[in-house]
C-alpha cells in the first residue's frame, strides 16, 4: 500500500534519465516543508511521550478495555434499527457527560431497518447435513416453508457467465470464490444475489468472506441491483461451501432446503453520538474528527468491529481533558451509526454539515479495521498534507508506531470526505487476523488485548492532539 515505487522500475528510470535510482527515489518521496514547521512538529515530542506514558503505563492503563467490556457486556450486539443500539447510544451519552466532555449530543440519521428471522439451511441430498447459515443484511426471506432446490456451484462470476439461464433457472446458486483479499472477494457477497437472479436463480449462498474458518459463517451487507428480482441471499461456512463445490464438480446432484424469515421494515431514525474537547482558539471551525462506528452486526458483540474504534475515539478526548491538554482546534469524537448497513451515519452527517464543511473540517480520523497492536497511520490527502502527517507519525516512536502508508484503508464513514479531497487517516495496526473474526460470532472481547487497546488509544489521542494544535491547518484540495 506504500507509495514507494518498485526498485527495478526506479533503476530503469534512473538509467533512462541518467541519474542514480536512489536519488530518483528521494526526489519522488521528497517533502519540502518549511524548516520552522518541521521543528514545530518535532517540538511536540515531550507532549506525545507524556500522552503515551499516561495512557499505556499510567493511571489510564486498562481503562479503555474496561469501558469496552462494560459496553458489550451490557448491550451485546448493536444492529442498526434495534433497541439495543439506541440504548447503547443513551449509555454512551451519559458516560461522555460523566467524563466531562463538552457539547455532548446526538444528530439524527435515518438507517435501514432489517430484521433477521429464523434461518435454516440443510443439504437434503445426496445426504443430510445441516449447514450453518447467516442471512446477509437487507436480504429478503424465502416463502413460508422455505425453498427446496437443486444446486449450482461455481468458483467465480466468470465461471457463472458460461452457464445459460436454462441451466440456472429454479436453482440455488452457491458462489465459492477463493479468498484474495476482502476488497476483491467481498463483491460476491454484495452482488451475488442479483448476478444469480438475472439467470433465474431462486436463492444464493456465498462462501463466507474470510481467509480462515472453524465452522462459523460470516454475515455482512449485500446490495440488490435496481430492477432485478430480489432473491434470498446468505453466507455459509468456508468448509461447507468448498465441500459443495467439490461434490458438484464430481457430477453429483445436490439439493438444499433453505428457509429464511428475514425482512425489511420501514427506515428507522437512529443517531450519531458526538462529544467535543473544545479548542482554545478555533472554537467554531477547523475541527479535527476522531471516529469509529457504534453499530455492529447481530452476531458476536461487535467488540472488534467496531467497538474498539469507537472507544479509542471517545476516550482519546477523555484522557486529553484529564491531562489538561486542550489544543487550539476542537477535537470532535463521532461514533457513527448505521455503518454496517451502508455508511448511513456518515452520509447523514455529511448532508447536515455540507454548507460549511470546507471551513468546519480540518482533518478526519477513523478506526474501523481493528485495534490490534498499532503500527502507524494510513493516510489520504494531497502531497502537502502527506508531508505534514509523515512528520507527525515520526513522533510515535514510544509506541513503535511510526509506519506510514497511503492511501487510507479502514475509513469507510470518513470516505464521504476523503474521496473528495479532505485529508484523513485510519489506524494502521497488526490486523492480519482481523477477517478471521469479522462479522462472525467470534467478534468478542476475547479478540481485544488491553495493552494493545491502550496503545491504540494513545496513538489516537497523540496524533489528534498534534493535528489540532498545529499553527497551520492541514492542506486540502476539496471537490464539491
């Protein structure tokens, strides 16, 4: 994900230009910040070290994990549209006020209201086997009594293209894509139902979007294409999906009984949860956002996705205030709602703040790809902003979190702004096992390590403080 070009290409380019590849590399990555600004950023090292020491080794150590555990143990899963999410929001508001944060409030956001009902899948021929199944968000249900149909199993959309509508009509299509990456593989989950429905399929089952499985299905959102018949869509385990594919390729006839009582209700009015540490100088504009989403899927308890990201965003403000560190600009924590069903909280916030957004927003942080041991920051923005953020990340040596990558990966709600030129960053962390637990029953407090969560909170608090306190705003090239 880094910006550094391949060394072979650099060498070739250097030969063509008559210059040394290393010199060319330096020219490509060169930053020309004023010396005064570089020295100003480096001058924050003692404050950053203080923040890290107090959160990781001082009186705040373990507090973020304790608050997260209390939240998920009290309310469990927090699917958008449920009373559990709304009661969680009320609880967080009360606790933010207890922490002494300022301008604690909510802002409304309409979210889809999808309800998971009874779900069952069974292989009934050539032998009987119960299939662990999870309906995908916004999926319609089956007719009463379910669907009993023969199976077509394919590994890719390309393979499916080779089938005629006559082959597919009336069948349950099982998509069994190989794991490449979440970004590449998730398209089968999001688009599989409509792709199959165009050829007459009656339902789709998708191999869970994960590189590793111990028999647990992973849910997630799916999108029906406009004008295409809506058919039920669910995920099954990696093990079952691959078994079905093997048997189908041997020429066996497989039959599945699928029953889903899932349904879509009228949109629900939820809320984004907001608190501030008001700046000393720029009290109305030039706000720095730190964020994560408070909603979760209805399996597991959403400790990892995205309880950890929400908690470090909230507690970053709590700890800075307790330390008496108030930057020039306001730091605003936003715990988004309705992210899992389509970034609805971010969308509503964008529309509500659109008139003044160019003045209001200085920088966006979002943590939504795990809170494992931090490595540094992912970044999106122009070159001048990148150069400033590269210097800021260098301050995080006490956390061994000085890595810098671009573009950002893990800021879905803030993409409403970063895709239009606002500068932003997400938490770069050692999350190689993130998709093992993602959207599954495995997303529990057992995934969250107290020490690593402290480190993430410290990085979040320190980076947000420096950005918010700098004498200059972070540059942006905003398109409408």
